[in-house]
C-alpha cells in the first residue's frame, strides 16, 4: 500500500479545519432574511479546481503565519486590530491574523461555489456578514484593546459600556454619534426659509434668496422619502440647498412626512401625484413660471421620473430640465441589494403590508447599515460597549440614524414593479396615476450623476438612465459613495469627477469611461453651469415667501414634518 502524497495530507487537514465551519456558516445563512431560500449545505457544490488552489494557498499562508508567530507578533493591517493592545499582545495578534486568514479562506470558498450568480451573491453576502460578526474584536474575552482599557480605567470602561448598551437598547438602535448634540433646525438644516405649502404627505420649503436677482425658472428638489431631506442641508459649508440658493436659483424643497399608522395606506401613486406632481404645481403657482427645473435624489429621482412621465402622458411639460442624482430608473443592476429580492420575498412583503401598514424605518436603517457591517455596525458595538466610549459628534451619522418609515403599499409596489420586474423601462407596461408609463416621452434635457463606489445605486445603474431617457443628456461620475460622492462642495477641493466631452453615450459605463477625462474637485460647479443654461433670464429676487393668502409662510424652515421621529 502506497503512502498518501503531501497534497492529499494537506487536503485532508484543510477539510478537517473548514468542513464543519463551512457547513455551520451555510446553516447560519439559511436563517438570514436574504430574500429567498438558499440550498442546504450538502447541496452546495464547489469548483474542484478553485478548491484545490484554495487549499494550497491556505496551507502556505498558515505555515507562514505559524513561522511568523514564533518570531513575534504578526503584522496586521486591518483597522479592527490596529490598536497598541493588539500589537503588544502576541497571542491576541496571532488570533487576529488567524481569523483574517480563515475569513479570506471562507470568502474564497464562497467564490468557489458552483451556482447561479444570484445564489453565489447571496452566499458571499451571508458569509461576509457571518465573518464580520465572528471577528475576535467583537468579544471582550478576545479584544486585547478593550481589555487593556478596562485595566487602565480599573473597570470604568466596562461600566460605561453597559450604560451605553442599556441606552441603545432603550432607543432601539446602535448609537453612531452623540445624538444629544444635534437638533434639526438648530445646528443641522439651518438654511433660512419657510414652509409655504403642506398636505398630508409633504411640506414644501421655500428658501430665502441670497442674491439680488434670481433666475426666472425656479428650482425644485425632490429628495428620497426613505430618509430625510436635510442630508442636502447638513451645514452651510456643505449644503447643496444653500449652494443652489447662492447660485441665484429660487429654491424649493420637498420635505416628506415621516409616516405613521394614519398614512399606512398610502401608495406609490399617492407619492407621485400628491407628492412630486403637487410640488411642481405649487412651485409654478407661487412663482408664475410656465416651466421649472427639478432635481431628484435617489428614490426621489425615481418618483420624479414617474411624475414627469405621468405629466407627459397628460400632455403637460412643466419641467424644463431634470437632474437625477444616484437614481435608479433602469433597475436591471441593483447592486448588493439584489441579494434580498426574488418572487418569494416580494410576495411575503405584499402579504405582510401590501394592503396597509408600515415598513419600519429602523428595519430599513439596519438593512443599509449591514451592507457595510464592519464600518456601520461592529465598529460601534466595539467602541460603545466593549470600550465604553461615546462616539464623536458627526452630523452625517446623526442624519443616518434619523430613520423614516414607509407606507407598506408604497414599499411593496415599489419592490415588485421596480426591483423585481423592472417595469419602468418597458413602455406601456406600468400604469401610474392612471397613465401608461413611457419614458420615451421625456424629451427635456437631463443631468445624470452616479458615484463610482456607490453600493446602493451602482454607477453602472445610474449610467443606465442614459440609455432610457431620449433627451439631450449630460452624465458625470463622481468619486466616493452614495452620500459622500453627492455631498462634495467645491470649496473643500476634495475627490474628483469624470466627464466626456464628445457627448456620446455608448451601451455601458466601461465604454463611456474609455473616452472620459478625470477632473479634480467637485462636480457641483459643472452641474451649476449646466443648470444656469436652463434657468432663463434673471429677475428681481422676491421680497417675501410664497404668494398671497393661499401660499403664505406657515412656519420657518425646516418645518415640523422633518422633526417627526419614526
């Protein structure tokens, strides 16, 4: 009988180490709400070639790690293990390095799965969540930095951590910042203005001009209803709203109401007709302008596109130009969120809330946080509870925690018709407000923006709008993500953006980028010049808000709707 080869022995060791771990990880994934059922662990097949390469790589790296561990604490570049407590404790450093090796290997196993792309994406996402939760930094028994602090503070950090834990349990979410330091209207959302109209869905804010003259075509911003508008007005120096006002635009903003049970019956049609379309009509009435310019951000852009299509079907063209920031119109590529969407998941949501009820804001916020679990979940678990720290004040994270509910019928309809079936880009397939949707009727010029590292609206998805909207187009891609890419004021001199001078829009973003040029700094200045070209002549700025008794100032901006908590 011949002896087994070293490779066979190594493979056997690998299987002993990872066989049960892989099976346990897959079993845990079955319990995650990833949209649809995953196959049982026994049915998940791995590519033999990828598995063999992964086994060889693991054994080589494990041997190197063991050798390095004998010589001292291994070097670790992951920021979760960057503190002095880890570096000064060889055992802790070795456990962290071993965890990172195992995490890479498990992700490699996920990539080696032989299945359709959706199943593979779900397994990858689930394994990432599982490994993020299992990091030794998340447990006081293994976190050398937290232990070091507990010793230095004589246990005070543990007591403070328990106090923080109780506080977060009471408020229903993990604190990302010291929320007590912020107040909407006092130190965020402070641009001067007034509420000039309201219905049960939204308040319309008009902002005080900062220039002697304004453009004759007013400017309306439609933010997402999935979170609050003041992401566009956090501080004066990074406020897109204030920037628009400073550029001479008579600026109006929709402030969506945070719905409670009394609005749990509202539908997508309601948000289009009584939301965006009503706002357009009121802005026209107040200003007397035949046409306005409009901007939609994220879901607000999707709502705006529907409103414009309904109006076009009725023979109306009240919008001279439209800007779509990180907006999904073609839902063929929905990025990481696609792991949640299939027929079974959508049917469940329809049964659960399709006829009424609420999609809770905290559930939505948790979902988005777990798209980046290390940065937006476990980082704060470690800091708040294990180290007893109070997170530093940060207005963006305060906004991120200020969640909003969604009416169940609105949410369920949105999931099916956009995320699941992608009906908006199929002319005549979708009926909204009694009208057949045909985006081919939207002939106004459009400015389309996508963020390169956006994980919610991938840049490829934002670019896809160029293939759907028939009017004169301008597409710009900015650096960074869904929020940081958008909120990038010129004065900061940060990041960069890409533009293409020839006006061509090939089928894919990669093809577009082949002819694009990178420019330093913010895209806001390019957009501002574009918008001025569609804003008409300049006229004297108004001396008061609204118009007459019908549209008089109701209360100062930012109004009371934005202050309602989920």
